[in-house]
C-alpha cells in the first residue's frame, strides 16, 4: 500500500513541478514576449499571418473575437466531415478503407472539433492514415489552441480597466499551437518512438502468434486444441502508421482519441512504464499550468493558488475513491474469500479490464487524471471497473470539466463557479459581490450560471433521449443497472467534452451519433459564447479599491466554499441518474 501511495505522490509532485515553469512560459508566449523558441517560430508565425491576411496588432472586441472563434470552428467541422466522408478517394489509404457513413462522420467531426474525441469506431480498422494525420491530428492541435485563446481573452477582460479589446483570436490560437503545443508534442513523440511506438506510413504488418488460438461457432476465443474450435488463428495484423505523433498531442491537448481501438491500453500507443508516466503527466500538464498562468496574469498568485487548491482537493478525493473501490474489488470477485485479493506479490483488487503491466494503481491514477482533464484516453476499460469505481469518473466529467479540465476550457469553466461562489458569499454577508476588483452584476451572473449548468443539463437531456430510443437497448453490452450506466457514461462523456467510454456500449447508431454529436457541439460552444460575453462585460467595468468589507477570494474559507459549490451543482444534479445506474448496481452486488 505504501508503494502505491508513493507512486501517486511522485506523479502529483512531478505534475506540479513541471506545470509551474510552463505557466510562466505560456504567459510570455501569449503576451508576444521573446522566448527561447522565438528565433525558430516567430518567422513561421509571421508567414501564417500573411497567408491568412491577419493584422496581428488588431485588438478585437468580444463580438469579433467570438465570431472569429466560431467561424474557425465551423470551417474545421465542415473540412473534417468532408475528409471522413471522402476517405476512400483520398491518398495514404493502404488498407483501402471506405468513407464513413454520414452520421458517423458527423459524430466524429463534431467530436474532434469540440476537443471531445469521442469515438464510435475502432481507429485502426476504420480510418486511413490521411484521415488520422491530416484530419484528426490537425484538430488535436487547433482545438486546445482555441480553448487556450478563449481563456486568455477572459483573463484580459478580468484585468482590463475600461479597454474593450480582448486580443486577437487568430494570433492567440497561432501562438498557442506554435509555441506551446508543437514543442511539447515533439518531446513526447520522441519519447514514445524511442520506447517503441510506431511512426511511419507503412502497410499493416502480419505476424505469427506465439500461441495460436481457436474460435468456436459463436465467435468466442478458445484454446487452439479445444474440440469446440471451428477455426484456428495463428497470425495477427499489427497496425502501422503515424501513431506516436497522434498519441503525443492527444494527451497534451486533452483530446484523448485513440489511434487504436483500445487506446492507451495498446502496447503500440503506450508500450512501457516510462511512456505511461510521460503520457499520464501529459494529461493534466497544460490544464494545471493554466491555473498558475491565471495567478501570474492577474498579478496575484494567491488567486491562482486558491483555484488550484480547490481543483487539487477534488482530484485527490476522486483518485482516492477510485483506488479504494478498485483495490477492494467486489464480493463476486473475491468469491466469498476463496480468491486472494491482497497486494502481496500481485496487483490485487479488481484486475478485470486492466493490463497486468499497469495494474490497479496505474489504471486508477489514469482514470482519475483522464476524466478530470477532459481527456478521454484510457489505459484500462472503465466498463470493467467496480460500480462505484466507475461512478467516480462519471462524477468528474459531470462536474463540468472543472477539475483542471480541458486546455483553457477547464479553467474558464471553474471561473464561472468562482463568480457564482463570490455572488452567493456576498449575499450571505450583505456585500456587493466583487472579484479581482470588478463588480459582479446581473449580466456577469447570467453568464456564470450558463457556465455552471450547461454541462449537467445537456448530459441529462442526452441520456434521456437515448434511453427513449428502442435501438439503444440493442447497443448495450449489459442489461439492467449497468446497461443504464453505459448510456449515462456516454452522455456524460460527450456532455463533458471528455470522450472516454464504457466500452460495452455500441454507440454507432444513427440516432446516438446525431444526439451525441449535437450534445458535444452545444457543450463546447455555449460556454464559449458565455465566456466571451462575460469577458467583454468585465472589460468595460472599472476596478474598485479593496476595503475592509471585500470578500477574500484567496483564503481557505473561499476554497472550501468553491469546492462545496462545485459539488452541489455538479454532483447533486446528477444524483438521481447515478442512483439508477452505478449506485443501484453496487447495492445489487452487496445486498
């Protein structure tokens, strides 16, 4: 047990130690200051501006900034949809894979343009190298850049004193991509290639199995010499392609879409303990850095540390819960004590759906990080977690991706909760709510409420619509409470712009593809609209001097209130749905 706790401590300490200097670098980049990479990327940056005819000195108001972000995303959506539909006629398709159906192409395009990366298909058997590299990987870079740009626009609105400009969207997105995402992705890619992850455009390879297997008449895998075997398989196809580069940015950009169907549980995507460490840290690296960037940007690091403390408390709580539930397993796994579930000489606990090289410890850590980060990549099958162990990732996503969350979007979502907490605390003490010297009025409150309730509202609507469709029953891998958990997880994952899944759920039906696609689009762009309106409103408000009655937003009491507010709105809103799914399943196991 102490070894597990030590490993968790090392991961968390490394995460914070790397995020703090990255936050300083990000602020310099977004301010246009000179950095160690300026000599390399500034000329490239200027060429991009000339090609798209952008005046980098233009300072956009909130309306122009918002329209630019929405227009860029709309073009990305249409372009990616076209690539996926026309895949069969495009180059770099050695397997001759056909284009996707319209509903799956729409779902996938919406997924990657919204930084969700939900996948209702298996990547290595459905998408060509062109679609993977020029379609999905491009979006893996630009969608987190959009989130970072919107976040810094809000920062500027908070510190502005009457100036309506929020910066230039195209400059912000370009700098985030060139100076932050690409260099980090190159480092992670080199590590992955060094450790054995493929990075090529070769044809898929056929290899001999060390131990042949048989297949019975029902399609089940059996021993090769089993009498029920109707076919013996002694060869396997190994997918090739530009895997390492896509894996790197899928982790760093809080994207999560797997090149292979089993995602980061694949030995091709995540071959060694070192890659598991690097990729797991990559899940939260930029989101954590964004929090410290906020403190630096508003010139009050205590504000950044307070928000970090609230997020960190929620993350630790989730990690401890998942680890405990998975380590204890279930009475059925223990077989009334006949099966040893301890840690002596083995991982112990619930090993169903987990790679033996990672065990319960690394699988629990990854599950907490990936659902906190709005990432969605997995190194274990969440569908095989214990009922309560699988419930915690659902709660993390349902909170509105605010436990660090996605690149940019996690922090601006949490700032909505901060403003709401300031308002409620102000009412409790009879003070006009203020945050960072800005008065919080009705307009700001409306936008903050939209940021707080959009995610749980869309999740419940999506889950309700899918539950009403008779075809959904045929898509379930399990009946009863766990089957509902599969539907709820899918709606929560897409509503929270996460992208992970309970793998037993076949989501590739026309209605589910359309419903989840619309849910992903709504949960990405409704908050973006609210943030831009909020930033524009705050930018025009003058700053007022702090006085004895000003509520502190950097002390322990405020951190407690912020955590409480997140849990009240996120967790309690979802409680009835959770009671029908994972909670009911847990009770059925123990009663």
